[in-house]
């Protein structure tokens, strides 16, 4: 037998062993990464569900407060409470309330005095009775002057089966002197309001969003309702095979935190109320006395691991078969590597290494084959082939190529790779983003802030003159560069969300834009309607960037994106001078305040107006060449020239 043939087989055997080791390592690594991804995804879905629930409750409470403040209703209830009337008067008042509240989905009403006695009810038989002790306990905040949400209750129906009652909101009714005389409670079917919120947030093909009480009864409709009825199982989060009605692991963990509230993740599979293996995230809402959870079948959540197992097994079998047959030439691997090298070519650009990654594209350091000039090449990912993403990618390069101002990143070329990938080449920059600048070195002095903002204005001035709105101005998309000795030179990046104001040739991807962008730097009108954004949206964002530079702080300090959105829409931001460690000139302070006005009409109406105001600031407070050179020597070059070559982020 040819000795070279034996060596090839030995090499393949070693390759099989190496692949087995790498496969085990990769499987473990992918498993850990997948669990982290699922944890993040479940928490994000849970936070979204809770935000939706909070907003819905706030709206219902507001409706109850408005109805409780109705002049005629207040007068009638005060008279009813004072006279101690019952019967027809209470029934008549309840019908009037129901008539006014039916438009918002209310099907039952109660008027309850401070002792728990029902003065009026849509169900006339309840008038004169007292509400249950638990229900009355939940009315305590109402009788102290605050509206409240009263969760649905699981009750035994007339047929002997468990049913979910109504969801209630209640508001105090006051006399003319302000004294609380009664509580107005409005009830709506759980499947038409409260429950519908959970039906709209079901992840994947098996996921569920659930609300449940301390006994595990589901307070929201199950997507498996038909199966529960066929199997004659209760709509309850208990393990069906357990005769002791043991709560599922998720429900038990949540109920254990009933008194104080808490949250948790269960990434190791556990049996659900149908006996299926699930993973989930939960949070107990102590003020509402309910648990909220997101669950998804473990098989669906961890499906990529199964595919990895199958794929790796097929590869091993194929390699083993080839090894047995001996038909793999010694130079096959080298040929494969050479073909892969050819694939790392985009038009005239050779891709050297990856320097950035985003949701739909990767960015590579590249070199022009003939000019030997460095460039950054953004390549659309193979999986990002939806029409919206392709249209956005093409629009970014087409519209960006219309801009030639020195403060705007330059586009060199674009095309399609041998594998059909969309790509474009752009300027390769040395420097750091404004986000990195503040993170590493702290707030920026007013003179330098004005110097930076003035250059950003110059870039936007050209874009606006061409009928383009950037729509994603933020510290991460503005770079402070060292342009071969010309330092503190600003470059505006990433026109991926750009909108053409006056043209009909470019598609405005409003549906996609609704989930893109940074709320902290989005103007109120851009949040309300992504398509309703003109140059004043960029002016607002530039003002938010100026506040961040001067203070090193976010414009609004909130814990959730829901709260952040509310603040952007309704809260007046602080002046930069109130938060900055520097003495901010009144002109600059006022300019940033005007840029951040909620009403677009109250802001500067053109970027030229902002640029002119900044010119005035710089006349009295210049940022000189000596100051620029001193900063770069002290903070950039003195650190061993740790230059981060960086270009527009892959989005």
C-alpha cells in the first residue's frame, strides 16, 4: 500500500478526532450562548408585556377617574349615600353609569360606600349587600383617594367549574366638599381587555404570556384552551400527573415571592400545566397580587442545539466514509482554503478582518486591490434578505453617496459579491465616537462642545439641503477623528435611517423604522409617528447630543424604555447648566433648551439657525488649535497612541 495513502488516512483520522473535540467544545459554547440569548429574549418579552399591562391599567384608571368626576353622577351618588336609598334608585344610577361606560367595554358597575355596602349595582340583586372582605381590602386605596385596579378572581361557577370573573378598576366619588362618599367600580370581561393583552404576546409556535393568582389559576386565556377542555384539565398551573395539585416550578417560585414581589428565570426545562417541558421568566406583581410569566417549550427554544447535533453527526459520518474509502486527496484542504480566500473579495476590495457587527450587516477592514487604500466595507448578512432590509441597505448607500461634505463619511463604491451579498465601501476613520469620548474622558467643556456641534451642523446642513433627514443622530453615530494631523475633526456616520423629504423615488420603510432608532435621541413626533419627521427631528437629536456632551448624563434617567418614551413625550428636560460640571454659557444653554422643545414649531426651524447660534458662542468662547493639540497629546497620543480605527457601525 502507498505510504502516502496511509498518511492521508492517518491525517483524516486525526481530523475526525479534532472535529469531535471541537464539536463538543462548540456544542457547550453554543448551548451557553443560546441560554443567554433565551434569557435576554424572555426578559425582554416579559418587560414588554408588563409595560403593556401598566399602560392598559393606567388608561382604565383614568377612564374610571373621569367617570367618577362626572357632575351629575357625583350629585346622584352623594344623594343616594346620604339618604341610604336602595332598590330602584341604585338600579337607575347603575344603568346610567353602565350606559356611559359601555363604550369602553364595561359590562358591570358597582357603587360601594366606605363600609363596603353596595349602594348601586348593574345586578340589582346585589344592592344593599356587602362586597367580600378580600374585594373590600383591595378597595382601601380607593377609599383613601386613589384609583386602583382590582385583578380578576377565579371563582366556582354555577356548573361547579372554575371560572374567571371580571377585571375591575375603581375610583373615589367625592362630595362637593371633597369628602369621599363612595367608590365607583367598573368591571369588564377578562377576555375582552385584561386577557387580550396576554394573547397578543405569545412567542413562537408554543410560547405563552400568562397571568395567574396565588393558587395557580390562570387569569388570562390559555392558547391551549381547547386541549385543556378535551383532556378535562383545570386552567391551573399545576402538574397534571400530580394528584396533590402541585404547582409547576415556575408558579411555585413566583408565589413564594407573593408578599414582597420578585422575578426570576427558569432556563432548565420543567413540566408545564400540560406536562410539557418548558422554560420561562416570571415576575410577581405584589401591588396587583398576580404573577405574570412568559413560557416557551424547551424543544422550540433550544432547537438550534438539536440541529447542531444532527449537522455535526452528518459531517462526522461523511468524513468517516471518506476516510474509509481513501478518496480525499492530500491537497484538498489547501484547495478549500484557497477558495475561501477568493470568497473574501468584494469587487476590487480585499477583506482583511472584521471590525464591526450589527443586526443585518458586518463591517470589514479592507484594501483596494489596485490603489492599496484602506477602506471599510459593509456587507449585508446572508440571513438579512427580507425586502425591507435590502431596500434599507440600498437606500443607505444611494442617498449617502449624494453627500460630499467633509464632515460626512465618504462612500467610495458599492456592488454585489460573488455570493449575491450586497456591499458598499466607505471611508476608514481613526478616532473615537462621542459616546466613547464621554465614557473614557467625562463631560466635554462648553467650547469644545460648541466646536463639535458646529461641525455636525455642517454635515446636516448639506443633507437637509439635499432633502434628506438623518433620523438617527446620536453620540454613537458622530466620530471625533484624527485626520492625519487634523484633529477634533467630526464625521457624521450611518445614514441607515435617512428619509427623503421631497422625493418619491425612495421608499420610506415606516414599518421597519418603528423598531429602529434610539428613543433617548428621538424627537417626540418621531416616536408618535416615524414617518412624520422633518429636519427639526435632527435638530432635537443634536440638542440631546449637546446635553450629553456637556453633562455626561442621559437626557432622561429612567429604568425602562417604556418610562423613557413617556419622559420624551411628556417631561420637560433639565437645562444642561443644571447638570454640567462646567459653567455653561447662557447662549449655549438656551440653544440646547430650544432644540429640545417638545413642539417642533418652538425649536430652531433650520440647521443653519443652530449653526449661526454656535458661531456666536465660538466667537466669545473659542476652542483653539492649541487646546485641541494639547488634549490629543495628553489623552490620546500619551496613552501609547491606542487608536481605534473605526467606521460607521453595522446596523
